[in-house]
């Protein structure tokens, strides 16, 4: 017989009545009913109620138990009286009459209650300091188990699709990939540094050049960037994928099969089935105000700039004369809202940086709204025909330079969706954002720069780079978005050294710059590189969506806090002078940090 347990705390049923069992776990709850003492014993698999009779020799031990003490209980399984059955527990029809209790791990006073609510658990900083206790709480424990099961399912699905899992280096060279590197000093090579990979991008492309056709990895990635609700500072994990001899459609087919399968396996919510909707980058910005659209919101934005080119409404005219745009946000059934609703929305738009928010409302008495008297009947009729509004509906207008107008209109669209409860619940809406621009103009310098991923293949190849206006060139680049959350970016790669050199020349880099910054990849392309492409959906964000969490730290076992600190382990920490000498380093603190260190 096993010394600690014969069964786990979630498996016993009525059919086990009469058996003598041994259970081990944590004392989750404790209830003294006078003549009987009840303990809820918890382990990873569930909860079993333990009954301790005062006549039993283990009763005194049981009365002294603190919550979260680890114990082993030996006793007999009995059926509960019908009146005491707990239908919310799988083990709710039985209990175990304790015959002996052995304390395996006593527990001191807890910093917060394990069985309590989120509010009772206290601030996140306390929870992170005692993360090993926080992980005992049911919701968080369930999230981490979900994460494990999702990763296991992803591996099975990728292997079934003919992929092989390879590991890529953690210690590598620094490379300009958009975020700050984490650097590791070399002891053997004074003054030189390794970098932790921001992504296995170059390595997985090199695997394609090496002849491995379908690669995947649950890859750790490291970026020294600020925290957000959907981004963990320091490190994150992604399902890294690369394939040879493929088109964009081939990659979409693989990702759609895996994601649709995962969401179907781990959630009962409705979901879009493949093929997922495809939306161009430009269309997404106009219709949704963002390249990460939440398609659960039925409200869509429309461009009405052409309707007001000769308008007498000065607010629109002044913007359009400076090459700005006018966006319209039609909303059905909004005429019944009180004036205060519209006033608050105007205030919200101003908080986003808008000068104001014009609107029209169609009621039985006609059209009303601040700009109505400045618009011609032809302009108002044009809005009706363009947006399809009817009596009882309304239209909000945002006018500004395109980039700013898109952002503000997108924020207002989502606020309207939330406030009017128009956003679909219990559903996952997927889409691909495609046709990203290869280049854009830097707002500060006016120079042509890469819009996103410099390793993407331009649509049209070398011919496009030689003969098209760079700002009109699209890239074979794509994002997968779910419910307004970007799960991943990917691209068909530029596998030609000459096309790569030309693309970088347009962005202001010389051939020598390319060879110096990306020596391994550039050289490898000269020895027979297959057409290839890939993508890397974020594991953390994927699990966050499945778990219904809004904070990514709730699906990571040991996350850093928002200031990139590990409060539990005390990282980052001060190291000794000896360690610094071995690494040929000297710490030079900024003035404020130096002052606080000596105070």
C-alpha cells in the first residue's frame, strides 16, 4: 500500500462506500459542528469531506490543524445522509470517517486566505510575493493546468500535421528586432555579450535552409519591454512555426486547423470555423479603427470623406483641406438615448485627443444634431445612402488626419459596443489581417522605413521594389486576431539575398549594413534557400482567451510584476563584486539610483 495515499481527493464515489482509504492533501476548510469536526481535504484532483468524531484518538490532532496544513488521513468511506449531499462536488455523495491523521507539513499563519475571493486575496503584489500560495487558489490553479493541457494538445496536433519539434539556442547574438535585448556578459570573452532571443526568427529560417521542412517549437522569447494587461514583461512563450515551399494560404490552413481544434477542445463557447475571415490592413483601419479588430462588435466605421469635399461645415472642411479624413460611425436604434449619453460620448472623444464629436440622429421629427444646420440636404442624404441609417438611428463623425481619426473612431466604436451591450458574448471571432504595407514614412524624420517585419517578402518581389512607389508596396505579412487580441504575426519570408539588399536599401541601409547585422542569414541565403514562411501564436495570450482572463499574469505560473520584478525570488538582484570581476564588469548607477542605494 502506498504510504501517503491510496486515492486522490477527487475520485471517491458512492460505489467506494465501505472501503478503507488513505488520502493526502491540504486542509482547505474546517468546520466545528460541536459533536463532529469536518475537514475539506484538497489536492490537485478535487476535494473530499473528512469527518472526525470526538471519540476518535485523532480528534485532538484535528482540532489543532491550521488551514493549509498538509495531512494524510486514513479512514472509511461512507455515504452521506441525503440531506447532507453536496451536489456541487463530484465527491459530494460520500465522506471519509477519519481513523488516523498524520501531519506531513504544518502551516503557519497565512498572508491571505486560500479559499477567499479575489478581493480577500489582497493586492497583486502580495499575491506575487507568495505566488506558491496564490497558485493553490482554485481559479489560478485551474488556469495553470489548462495551460499545460493546451500545450500538450498543441504538440499532438503539430506532430499529427507532420511537423518536427526542434530547440533553438537561448544564448545568441544581439539583433535589431524592435525591442530591447536582455544581455548576458561573457566571462571567457571580456567586453562581449550574448543576448537572449527575442524570438527564434533567424534560427527557424536557418532550419528551413538546412532542409527541415516543417518546424515547430513551444519557444521561450525574451524582450526587455514594459508590461501590459496582455503582455508579460521579460519572457513569454509562443508556438513557433516555419514551413518550406508554402504560400500564405498553406500557413493559414495549418494555423486555422490548430486554433480551431484547440478552442473547440478547451471551450464550450461558439467559435468561427475555418476558413477564417480575411481583412486587408487598410480595410481594418477604416472599418474598425485598428489592425486588431474585435469582430464581436457589429458596429462598423465608414469613410465619408468624399461626401464633404465642398461642405459648408467648417470643422470638416478645414480637416479635408489639409488632406485629413472624415469617418462615420452609424449606430442603429440610438435615437432613444438621452442627451446625457451623447454629451458623455463627446467628453470621451475629447479625452482621446479629439477636438469634439459631431453626430446626427434621425427621429420621426427629422434629423437633429449640432452639425445638422451646417450640412446640405444632399450631404445628409449621402450619409443616409452610404451608412444605411433609418429613423431611430444615429451617426457619429470623427474628422482628423487619417492615423489619428482611425484610432479615435476605433475607440469610440468599442465604447459604443460596450455601453450599448452590442458585443457578442460566449463566442470567439477570428480573422486574418493581410496585405500589410512593406514600408511607411517616419513621422519625425520623413524617411522611408520598414513598416513592420523587414524579413517579409514584398508582393511583386524585385519588380515591385524597382518600379513601384515604396509606400504602395504590400508585404506577404499577416496577423491572426481573436476577439480584438492579436495572437500572432507572421510572414512569407524574403529568401533572396538580392531582394533583401534592395529592400534594405529603400529603408536606408547599405549592403554592408545587411551583411553586418544579419551575417548568418544573409550568407545562408546564398547557398540555396527554399521559399518559406511562418508564424508564432502567443501561448500566453491564447490561454488567456480560453481562461476568460483579462490579465496575462493570471495564466503564467511565476510571472514578473508590472515593473519586471520577481518579488518571490527577489529578482533582479544585486550580485557580488567577485561575480562582477569575473565578468569584467563595473556597475555605474544613474544619480537617483546611486543616491537611494546609499541612503
